[in-house]
């Protein structure tokens, strides 16, 4: 007969299908919006910054890295203030801020060490 769940005698298969239907509905409502895809796209900044960690700091642009730091600070505030709060965007920009500050520190240390 199969496992009888606690919810009105539904079988486990019925419960699993219900969970899938709930997830599909949630994804259609949230996953197909800019509230989801905007942060997903912004993770590209984080990945690019992480891949640049292997490169020599002489190639880092201090101005551009500084701009990215300000950009992430502004969008962290935006993600927190917008209703409903966009925690995915907030987390993305916290990570990007960390990566960019690390890159900026690398550049400033390199410039200080190689100052003529």
C-alpha cells in the first residue's frame, strides 16, 4: 500500500508531488523576477574578482576597484532597504565588497613596495 502520511492520509508520493508543485509555484513567482536574476548576474563580479586574485597586483586598477567598492556599498544598502528585503542581492554585494577590498589592499601594498 505504501507509507500513509499524516496529512489527510496522503501517500509519500502525493506529498512529494505537492512539495514539487509548491517549489515550482514559488520559483515561478520569485525565480522569474529581477529580484532573483539581478543578484545572480552580480555574482559575476565576485567570480571575476576571485579569479583576479591569481594575477599580479600591478595590473589592478585602484580607481576601478574603488568604484566597485562604492557600488557594492550602495547596493548593499539598497538590498536592505527595498521591500521585501533582497537578501540574495545583499549577500552578493557583501562578498563583492570583501573581494574588492582585498584587491584594493593588494594594489596599495604593491604600489607602496614598488614606490620609486
